[in-house]
């Protein structure tokens, strides 16, 4: 039964590497150039005995390996090699994503305004995508705060607590 699995008419590529004295890369390039399709069985790559003889005969004829590697055309790095071409549509997609995030932030701000939930300064900075809040100025209703995105943010200070920010419409 072991002999049936071995199949003497198949030659592993590792054996061809050793017999021919060439690297796996050169061997695979030569196979591709000759149009020989190797047989794959699990993790092993094999050739039929006829294909191995054809390969040996080609190398024995004096064909150099430098011509094989010279035929490789390497793509220059750049935008042309991407699977999807870059164009004006990428800018539109980025703009759409930015607008969608802005819409989601505005919906959160609207929900906070309707529910009356107050935020601390750090949470408000994160929501408005600011590194720090603008300087508080006197607002029309007498509170201290600022106006951003068409909303009024007024600071509430309670004794013994951190200041919080309430959101209201203008």
C-alpha cells in the first residue's frame, strides 16, 4: 500500500532542486516559462517524470537562468498598482465619510440637548473633535459658554463638583 502512495512517476521539486543545483525560485520561473504546470498534493509540489526530463533537457541545452530572471517585470510602486484606481471618487468617498461622522455627532448632540444630559469638558472636546474648548464668553441668557455648530454650550458650575456643559439651541 505504501508503494501505491509513492507513485514512482512523480518527482518532488525538492529533489529536482538538489539534482539540478538551482534554487526553488529559479525552478518555478523555469517551469512557468516552459508552460509546465506542477501537481500540488497537500504541501508538496510534484512533477511527472516526463516533465522532469523535459526540464533537465532544457537546462542541459545551455539555457541560462539569467535570461529567465531578466524577463521578470517588476511593477514600480505607485498608484497604478492598487487594485482599485485612485481618482476623484476617492475624495468624494472620504468627504462622504466625514459628513456621515459629522451627522452622527450632531445627532448625539441633539439627543443630549433634548434629554438635558450634561457633559464634562473632556467628553465635550471628544464629541466636538477639539483639543480644548474655546474660551467661555458671556451668552445672551447671562451664562458663560460658547457657540459651535449652531448650538449654544453653557457652562454649569456647582459647588464641590466639576463644571459641566449643557447644550441648547440658539
